[in-house]
C-alpha cells in the first residue's frame, strides 16, 4: 500500500494547533482574556477597553483608552463605494452574506491591504474593529429604507454601533447591555472561525482575506449562526406549556437543540451565565420575561436529558431581542464583536510565521486504469 496511515483526530477534537496568549477557554467553565478572568472584567470595563487589551496585549490607562476610542470612531466611516454596493445588493440577501462581501470589498480600498508589517497590521485592526459594525448598521438602515447615520464623537464604539443601527442614542441600560454583549463575544480561543482566519493568515495572506474567511465560517448554524436559530425556536414554541413537547420532540428525532452544548466546556459556559444575568436583571421588557421563562424550562429539560448546558448563543439571542435587534442580525452582531479576536489572532499568527497545513489520510483508490475521454 502506498502512503502512511496516521491516526485521524476527527473534528480536531482535543488537538492543540498552535500556542496563543490571547484567550483561554477553561473546560471547567472559565474564560480568560489575556490572563484576565471575564468574571473580573464584565461590568467593570467597556468594550473598547477589551479591544485594546486583545490587540495591544495589556489594559490601557484612561488617556490611552480615550485616544483609542477616538481613533476607532474616526475610522468608522466606510468608503462611499462600499455604502453604494450595500444599497445595490439583492433585497433578499442575508446580512451575514452582505457583511462577508463588504469586508472583502474593504480590502480593495485600503492601499496598505497587503502590508503585513506589525505597524500596518495595527492600523488595519483598528479599521476593521471600527468598520465591521458600521457595515452591519448600514446594511440594516439601507434595508429599512432609512438614512445611514454618521458616528458621533460623544459615544463609544459600542454605543455608536447601537445608535447607527437603531437610530436612537442608547439609554444607560442599553449602553450597559451592548458593552457586556460585545465583551462576551470578543474572543474564544481556537473556535472554528478564528482557526479559519489563522489558516488564511498563515499563508501570509492579508488581514481582509483572513477576516472574510472567518465571517464565512461564523455564519454556519452550529457556530455563530446558532443564535438566530435559537430565536426561531423560541418563536416557534409559542406558549410556555408547549416547551416540554417541543423539546422532547426534537431530542426524540436525534436532532440538536440550538444554543446548547460546547466542544470545550464540560461545565456551564461562563458567557451564558453572564448573558442569563443580563436577560434576568438588566433587560426589562414584557417579551423578554416570557422568553426568559421558556429558556429556563428548556435549560432544565436539556440538562436533565443530555447533561449539557446552554452556550453563549442561547441567552445572547434573548439579550439582543431585548435591545430590539432583529434575529437575522444576531450573527452580524456576533461578528461585529468577534472582529477583535479575529484581528488579534491574525496578528499573532503572522508573528508565529508558520504555515498551518495538516495531512489527511487518503482512503481512495490507487492505480485506476486511465481511459481516454472518447472511450468513456
Ligand atoms: N442538543 C442536543 N444534543 C447535543 C447538543 C445539542 N445542542 N450538542 C451536543 N449534543 C450531544 C450530541 O448528540 C452527542 O450525544 P451522543 O454522545 O449521545 O451522540 C454529544 O452531545 C456530543 O456532541 P457532539 O456534537 O459530538 O459535540 P461537538 O463537540 O462535536 O459539538 C457543538 C459541539 C457546539 C457543535 C454542538 O454542541 C452543537 O451542534 N450545538 C448546537 C449548535 C450551537 O449551539 N452552536 C453554538 C456553539 S457556541
């Protein structure tokens, strides 16, 4: 037999593909950003502070944070051609498909797109952290036939995002919620989209290519696309007393409940705990209360039957609903926060300077007799 057989680790489960300092997903139910436990950050820092931490590998002082925030706001404006292309996109396009396309287009308008030097990468990181949320807000406003808004210098990046998306300046509760949601989505080890971004970066391709790869990967329903599916399920269920039958029905068919289970955590996802708290304590709407009750029932049944916990996407769906974000924008909001993790990992991958290129075990045939086309 030709070729060597190696053990295949299906789904790369439990395989460490590289070293990283950016975040650590502790299976026992903790998440660290650059060594800080998210339990110690949440409610105490703003989103751009976490963005600074992940990109610059340390927390900023107040002066540095103010300068970073100003830099981000100044970079939020999009090239006019990108806005025009959003206007001309087919009306039925999903916002994630539009986001993937427009992030790719951004690269065409950056004269330093192909420069992967550390200085150029930092500039591109700021642009992407600032412009991905603007693209998402522009898609929404355009689809609604509403005016596309300019960022305001008196708001932080996260608040500007919500303002430019909805058209109203967030009140203090809404501002608190959007900061928390974006912080909780900022990074998460070698998840599928981050790994995909790092594979692209490992070829020394530019940051726009790497982020476009990541967005395509995040879109899938068993990764970032799960939150939209969670809300579709919650809407589908109708009344609270239908929960049991509905969930047993899905499990009985051997299907998965969206927003549950995790590749790494063997205990509760710490982000789910914070999002549950947000939904319970901070968000205050009639619909949220009803959704929360349904979520608690689902959580109980799924844990009892499958011994698994809700992940980030389960309560993120309800928290975003409470902010008035339509469900097809949950994954774009995820991308607008995870952009921080992606660019930080892309920079780290350039520093590591190694091509990510595994092997496969070939299980096809050898020595098939070739037949010319006219005799096939
Ligand atoms: N609903 C019901 N059962 C689930 C489940 C879910 N959401 N997630 C995992 N399981 C079960 C599997 O059926 C399997 O059971 P079995 O051993 O009896 O066959 C077991 O748990 C292990 O699941 P597996 O799919 O092999 O784990 P994984 O590590 O490959 O997958 C996910 C992890 C996240 C892809 C998976 O849990 C999933 O698809 N969840 C739903 C989508 C989702 O919420 N994604 C967002 C992730 S942050």
